[in-house]
C-alpha cells in the first residue's frame, strides 16, 4: 500500500493531471475470458489474504484522493482502461496509459503514449512498432500467434516473436494469414515450409487466443458514465486510513498537499 501511495504521489506531482482514472482487477477466475477458456490465468496462484487486504486499502487510498476507481467481476482492468480510452479518444483527448503490461500497448493511437512509469519508459505508436515489430493495432493478433505465458494463453507452437512479427508485416492480420495460408511456404521466413502446417493444425487455438488477447472497449456501464475527472478528496478518511496503516507524516503530508492543490475549484 505504501508503494502504491508513493506511486500515486509521484505520478500526480509530476503530471498535475486533472483527468485520471485507476482500474483494479477483482478476480483471476470470473472474467468473461474464463468462460471462453477456463484455463485462462490458471497458472497464477491466488493472492494470499494479506495481499488481498492491501489491494482493498490501495483502492481506499485512491478514493480518498478523489480519483475515480473502477473494478468489475466480469471485466479485467485492461478492459476498463480500454473502454475509458475509447470513449475519451472519440471525444478528442490524447491518452497516457500508465502500465508495464504490453497488452495495453494495443490501445495507443496517434498522440497517445504507453508509459511504463517505474522504468521511465514512454512509447508512442511508432516506438511501439519499433519495440515489438508490430503496430499497436496488431498486438492482439501477434499475441495470439506467440501466446502469452503470463496469462496462460498457448498460441501456436513454434512461432516466436520474430516469426509472428514477420507474418504480421506480410499479412497484416491473423484473419488474412488463414485466408492466404498458401502463401506462407513461399515467404522468406526461417522454417516457412513447415510453418503453414503448424498454423493449420493450430488454427482453432489461434482463433481462440485472439478472443482472449483483444482488450474490450465497449463495457456498457463505462460507455454511459466514463468519469475521469478528479473529485473532492476525503481528507478525514485519508487521515483515518493513514493512522490505521501506521504511515508517517512524510507520505501523509505529500498526499494531503496534492489534495489541497488539485481539488476542483
């Protein structure tokens, strides 16, 4: 909780952002992706009770600061971010997605940035293409081919990042690969002759993975009420929480100063 609160301090002190939203994951087992593929994220151990309790306190810190906080048992934090991003992009706003998760890079368009705050790395859409070998819009297809061990998505065996990027460069989309599978053996890709067979044999798995890797951008409740404006802070609640957690004056004063400086007029 202390680390999370310090991160919020540093982010808000640095950006002075008036429009912010924080998304939390509620469960590893109840999202719509688990209905599609029961083994989704099955490789992850449940959070121990002590950590789960801290997640709740992290949300309390967020809300005491007046920051909109979102979570859902059906949708993951990525989907909540994706929907908010879609709504506000349509309204003409540029985005800063604060995360180290490469999946979220698929949300980045012109003028936006995927910002790994801890590593001080900020990438625009062109830099994302340089880093991953594919454009942001191709990342779901790219991950469907390579798989994602973090989320227990298998992908197509034998296809690594370089091969997936080469396929995306030639075909553009996963659907186009399967529509023009006969072209694959003739590509100047290492192992191209056997590649078509691998793709054909694992087409159902690849298409299933594609449903898992794409971030949703159409959660109805968020489309209807996409609040990102900072609200009034709860200073009394923040004091009570800091007392309960045993946090000292330094962090408490930084948080309260942010509330006083940035509270809406």
